[in-house]
C-alpha cells in the first residue's frame, strides 16, 4: 500500500505539470489570460522583474493591473480576472470597474489550480483530499467525495478529472450543459480536460484527442492526428485550438478558426488561451503575445498576427525548484529575476500508462476481487523497486543530516540549540462554513511546534555599533541643545524615555530621546536593551518613511538618541488632541491626506518586513509612533521594542509580550505568539483611527453606555454590515464621489488587518497595493498631494 501511495503521489505531481498547459474558456490559471465582454482584455505576468507583476492590454492601451505585487498565475472570465499570489495562499479578483477583492487567503491550505468560466471561479486546494472551492456561483458545487487533480470551466459550469479513477465530473449553475458533458464522457478516462462554451476536449491514455458536447460550429470535429500529437488546448464558445508536441505550432477548428491556420502555422507558442471567439498565444521566440480569431478581428480591427505591445511575459509560473518534476525551463533565473524557477512541462505521453483508456468491465457475479492483469504485477514490482531504492536514499539522507547537525560541520563547527514554540493552525472565521473550513476552538488550534526562535538585538560592539553616518554627541552638547532638558522643550515620550525638541550648535533642529535614570527604568533597560536595539536598527535602516537617526550619546548612565525633527508631530495628536479636535481646518481633515499618511506608514513597515536584512518586526505600531515631517510625509518611529526575525514568516515566542493596549495583536497577547502580522494588526487599528477619528480605546455616551470599548470591537461590525458612513470622522465630512470608493477600500483593508487570526491578515505588500490604489482613486479630489513610490 505504501508503495502504491508513493507512485500515486508521483504521478499526480507529473500530471499537475501537464495540466498547466490546458486553458479553457477565459482561462485556467497560467501566466497569460484573457477576459471577454464588451472590450476584450489580455493580461500577462511580466518576466525579468523583481516582482512578477501583471501587465494588461485593452483597446490599444497598456496598463499595470497591480504595482509591485508578485503573482504566480492568472485566469480570466467574463469581464473578470483573478490572480493567485506567489506561493498560492491568496486569491485576488478584479474587473475594470470595481475594487480588487481578496476572496481567499490561507497560508496552510494553498490554491493549486484555478479556473474561471464566465463568472464562476473554482480552484483545487493542496489539501490531502484535493477538494474544489468555488466562488461567485449560484449553486451546483461538486461533491466532496470526488477529489480532483484538474478542473476547467465553461459558460456557468466546471468539469474536473478525478484523482483516483480519472473520471469526468461536471458541476455548476448551468446544470444542463454540465450533465451533457459528463454524460458524453461517461466511459472515458482522460489525462487532461479543457472546457469551452458548451463543449469539452481531452486527451486519453492512447493519445487521442476527444471532443464532446455542442458542435453547432464544428468545434468538436477533431482533425486527424497521430497519438499524443496535441498537448495544449484552448477552447472558446464555438472553436477549439491545440498545440502540437512536435513544433509547438497551433491548429484551430470550428467557427472561423480553421481559416487562420496558415497565418500561425510557422509560429511556435509556449501556451495558448481562448476567449469567446478569439485565441491568444505566447510566442516561443520572444515571449510576445499574438491574438487572432473572428471576435478579435471584429472588435479590434487589427490584422491577423498582431503582436500586442506587452513586455515579455513569463512562459510559466515561477515556483520553488523542488516542485519541478520534469526539469527547469532554460534561463529561469533571469526570467524569474532570482525569485524561483519555471518548471518544464512534463511530456503528456509519459503519463499514459498510469491511466486506463476506459472503465474496466465489471467483475462476474459473486466475484469481489477479480484477478489483476499481468502488466499490473509488473507495475507493482517496478513500484516496489522504486520504493526500496527511494527508502535507502531517504535513510542515508536523514543520517547525513543528523550527523551534520550533531557535529556542527554544516555550521562552522557550531551546534545550534533552538527553542521550540507553538504555531496556530485554524480556518478563516469569515469563510463559508463548509466541512473544510469550520473554525476550530482556541484550545484545539495549537498543534505544531517550530524550532527557530526570535533573535533579540543585544548590547555589545557586534550588535550596536553605529555606522559612520551617525554622529556621537557629548551629553553637554545635547543638554545645551534642549536648554538643559527643560519642560517647555518636552514633546513626547518613547519606548525608554522622554523626547525633547532641540537645536544643535550648527542650527539643525532635532528630537532627542533621553533614557530615564530611575531604578525601575534601569531594570527595564537592562532587560529589554531598548536603547541598544533602537541604535542598532536605525543605524542601518534608511528609508523615507522611517524616522532618520542623526546620532547618539553614551556617557556613564546617560543614554540618548538624536533624530531628525518631525515638525508636524505625531499623527495621534492631530487625530485626538483636544486643541486639534476643535480645529476643523486641519490639513488632515481630507480623505486624500489621511489615505496618503496611511500609505506612507505602510511603506515604512513594508520596508521593515520585506527589505531589511534580516527582517524587522516593530512590535509597537500605533498612531503616536507615526510622525509627520514638515512636508506632511509620515514616518514610522520608535524601534526600542523591535525584534529581528528570520526571513520565513513562521511564529515564535519572544522574551516577553510588548506593545500598547488597543494596538496589541490579540493572538500575540493571548498566546505569546508573534509574527510580522502583529504589526499588521497595529496598522489596522491606525487605519480605523484615520477613518473614525476615535482612539484605539475610547469612552463615549453614544457607544457602549460610556464604558470603555476597543475601536476594533466598535468599528468592525459596522463595516461588515456595510454601514461605513455611520462611523466616518465628521470633521472630514462625507467623501466626494471619487473618494467614496477609496475610503471603502481603506476600510476593507483595515477590516482584514484586525482579523483575530494572524494567518488571515494580509501582508504589508498587499496593504501597500490597496492603499496605492485608494490614493489613485482620489486623484481628482481637491489638493495635489502625492506619495511617490520608493
């Protein structure tokens, strides 16, 4: 049984590599896709970029669908596109007239295969039972008793090939078409399947391409072909196209597709995709996109063979090399810009022995275990040999790893002693309550343990030595600059001391944080090393949305840090200080400015999480730690509680929980589990402050009978109910027409940031992308505020 299981897993992996070339109406997910409707749109994932961003063409115009966000694959349908973020944990969908929506997020159960038919969106997950999840459908979900290895969609229905029997099952709101297709393939066993409008095609184990269903335009009249001649399919509403294995040329039939074979006969394609009445292909020569067909010619008035002005498109998704079962695509490193590899498609012919061409005949009456044919025994012996060899290799590998870890040879003769910490495994509380995503109780969520802990930046020459850019001041210099730290120069407090405004002898205005010297504070400083941490972090971090460190002072018991002076103070004061509350003419009383400040702060945090080496978790994101310079550019400040973390986004138990009430991640506070998503929670609270004008914890006779209530508990139910207007800050006023969508997008982002489960919060790149779009939606509003990218 173990041997058979190993073989099944290996075959399933090979088949997964093949089905990536099968594209149905609109599209199964790949690196190029089309949407059809009033104006056809073609999108692709750009090659050779630091991030695998999406670029699109519509009606003669090229535009970026997202800015600096990496996607693994995309699919299109009727006026809709969906993209699977790199890694497979997130599904985002959008169209030309609405805000992008994240309709799926799970870092444990990843999306493996996505397809769109008309407006129905379905995907296979990487769960053990290979279930299918669907969205934007009116019914007809598949039975979860049928695990699928591939799926493809037509007009209102989806068909899939089952993992265990290679049968075809179809489902969806268009039940008539689904039943018709499934009935036509009752006795067939297919390696792949692709669905068009109301017809479907697939390659069986003998290499024959079979098409069934509606044939009004000859779309199921497969031309004569040799076994396994065709391997990649693209089906429209009334035509079918396929790529030949020999030279990757395309042949089309049905509709008017046959008239265009001569125009594409000499072109080699990496993959092809179909709309209702046109087809597009990614060329092998230069990864350009060519489209042709009746609908394309009519709607776009372009000659056949017209190459779209898109940049070079990836020939396949960039993934981890270990997922490639049939080798690596040439020049993968350059095409993926070092962020993964493109897998070579597996030869479809190699999969044929694993799948029967048709159903085996039923056993004679009374026979429950019919004898297996001779070739089955040979297959079993072969698989047994494969398992034995693999087991020997696995044992040898494990022994090598154990020896390596024990002796320390792999780590410069050093043994590694790791702490063991819990992690959280649960399901999305906002998702539909299906058998696969019923939320577990808190007590049942702690399951697994990881072995790497957070590294705290400690004192000592190796950890806190500043770079040459930071100045070392004497205590006398800084006392003179602050009029001996007078009360009138006090402007706030930080993680380990009081902050004063000062003016250096050369005229520079600075902010000076002086560590407290009481016994209580000495113990705190000794335990947390806040001064050392902030000095070490800021001396190597340089970003326009982080407060700049000018210098420091260490004399006897005195510990001082000197920063650039932020003329416009803390965001908290502008939102909550009584004097500012009474001023209705504040610059912050515009939605565009508030969104800009949110975007500035998000970019600073994104830099900490994604670009600092190693990554940094701030641990105390709040409105009082977001400062505004003379140009109203927001900068993140106060790194006294910050931690360094490994690159991976696992969960760890730090020395102690830290932060500010109202902003602290409840998962971190309750379970002592910290990740970068804890900063996301704090930022979510800040976004709610910007939207409502209320403090993180507030009292109001209008709310909760005057008892203290958290802003999250107050705002989230109202936003979820679609009544955002009830809680918006009245000082700003109602959003203008072009601002309403932007404010809604920021509220939607905040809602996900403060999710109680950290695994379902967005990462900082997602947040920055949403806020960039929100600010762009405000481009026609009053003012000329901009927030340039870095």
